[in-house]
C-alpha cells in the first residue's frame, strides 16, 4: 500500500524534528513544504507531505503514524 501523511506544526524546531523522525522511519518527502500564517493563533505554520510504501492493504483503521 502507498501511505500518505501531511505533517503540520508551528514554525519551530518541533516541526523539523517531526519531519526528521518520519524520514528516519522510512517516509519520503512528497512535494515542497508549505508555510502559512495562522490568523487564529497569530503564528506561522509549516506543512510537509510524506509518503511511504507499506505492507498490507489500506483501510481507514490504519494508524499512519505507526507505519
């Protein structure tokens, strides 16, 4: 199965650590990162899509963060 996740967080080192952790678990970057202003919090937010080939068939019960 091909798995997809969109990682998001505020523009802090925590976001970089989240992406780095995913890469070290075998996820691959998919496309360019995004950067946008969150009016509700008054902070910048980052997003990065990642993909991964995984065993099994997809279902809505798959916990993508555990792949």
